[in-house]
C-alpha cells in the first residue's frame, strides 16, 4: 500500500492503465483477448480464494513482520531518493530545468 501510494508509482500505474484501456478500445481483437484473460484471472482468483485463506491466516504474523521491515526499507529509500514521493510532473519539470541549466552552462563555456 505504501509503494502504491507514492506519487511516482501511482502516476506510472495510471499511465499503464490508460495505455491498456486505450489499446483495448482501439483494437477489437486485443480487447477480446484481454477480456478473456481478465475473466480467466478473475475465475482462478475466486476459485483459489477459499483454498488459500487458511494458509494466509497461518502466514499473517509473518507477513506483518515482513511488511514492517519493508516499510522501514521504503522509508530509507525515500531518504536516499528524495524524488520518489514527488509527483511525476514535478520530477519531469525539475529534470528539464536541470538539463536546460546545464546546456546553458555548456553553451556559455563554449562561447567564451
């Protein structure tokens, strides 16, 4: 949940989702294949949910511990990569600004 809530990850998921929806909409054959695959995945998920539930209950304490460690790791990663929680638009804008600044510096150095 923490990873999915990061702006960068969320934006990337939105872009992929929009591309998937657009591709399905634009190509009828692809839509048929994707719809069939989605129904298959949904059926398998529903069929296995009841079988897997006892296993998940047994593993829940371990999953909570893993989740806690993963959360701490994500916090450390966020400290080392400050752009991670920023929106994609801001990251792109900052990158464009930095590149423009560097190009201007190089042009100035070359001209002088």
